[in-house]
């Protein structure tokens, strides 16, 4: 039987508490991983490792979080994600809401796009 | 003093687990520097001991081709003091390893009694997402770490040990 959104969220919340050392109450669907929950780059890998175990799935590099897009000069120019970079991101990560990022594609704001709900949406597409 | 916080590996199962021991001696300066009148083994250095045990396990899993750097102390709990005369055992298990990173689960024993848990994450820094470049030479795994593995696993030949080093003349 496919998991419900609530079931997925509860397991993701558990993962955030263990990986980031935050309290359960801090983890809401709208919490941003970096801004609200204090995640750093290594935490993104930790989260992926834990989700793979918890949901018994394989998460390929660059599937849930961006892989090496920032290293590609075609995708980043003057600190902004280029149109082709944005198109690539949207295609590879349909679970991410880019609507606000479209207006100001500052690379420093890229991590803020990743919320708890982003992970839940991704996992729902994998476990359904 | 050398920055080595394990004395010997007592078991090494490539890509699975490794156990290293450290004998704590009253002669070690750091015991006295921590609390002057009450010499104990600092937990921070026990974390380093686990990091060296687990880091070598991670490095060996990729034939020491990667530069393995401690990136995150996921969990560190030690429930008892370790005193001079005690023997610490660090048992590390490899949880996950990818091109970019690895996670390990560790347990700490004092004279065979379980006293703590130290879980770590390591980064393969040449694969970092920021694209930062590091020197080609593997500055992480040096001779002192390879010597710990002698007789347990094969280690790849390194340039500095491929030819016998000629002793320097006295006074140089």
C-alpha cells in the first residue's frame, strides 16, 4: 500500500531530528533546511543516507538535491543561475518549487528552496 | 608528539568494520593538561581516536585513493571517565559509502565495557560540491597510518616508501 503524505512527513521529521539535532516541533513542512533547521552541505548527504535506509530506496546523486550544477560555467554566471541552468534544475528536480527563485536566481538562495515539504514531495513520488 | 590517537588495530574487515585500541598512560601530557589535578582522557581526543579508526576504514574501502576528512560528528556520547591504565577500544562500522562521502557507526569500550557511541561522517574532499581543488598528494593517509595496517590488509605502494631512504649524515 502506498504511503500517505502524513506517514512520509513523520518519517522525514524523524530523519531531520536525527541528522540535524533539532527538536520535533521545529520541523514543519515549510521549514527550510538551511535557514530554519541549520543544515550545512555535509548534512544534505547525511539526510540522503538516512532517507535511503529509512525508506529502503536508492537516491541517485543529484536527484533530491543539486549535484554539481554550481561547478558548471554554463549553468552559473555572475553569481546567478543561467536560463539553461534553471531549465536543467527544473527538469531534474520536479519536486522543487522554483516559482520564487525564477525572479532572482541568485546561487546563494538556491539552498533556501529546499524545504521539508520538498523532501516529502520527492519521497512520495518514489514510494508511490 | 605525533597526532596519532590509536596504538594498534586488533581487527580489520575491509569495507565492514575495524577495531583499534589505545592504552592510556599517565606519562601522556594531554591527560594533565585537561584537568591538572585529575588526569583523565579527554573525550575530544576519544572522538579523534574513533575518527582515525573509522577514517582508515573508509580510506581503505577505496584503496586510499580518496582524501578522507572528518566532516561531521553525528553523535558522540561517552558515559564514563577513562583514566590512566585503562585501555580504550574503538569499534567502527561502515554504514554507507558513496563517491562523495561515508558515514560510520562507532562504539567505545573501556577495558571491554561499553561506555559510549560515536557516529561520524567523512567527506571525500576531492569530490566536494563547491569544486574546490586540493593538492594531488594524499596528505591524509601518511606513513604512520599505513604502518598501523601492516599485516592486516594490503596497502598501495607510496612514492616515499617505494625506494629505501638513505640515512642522513650526522650533523645535517
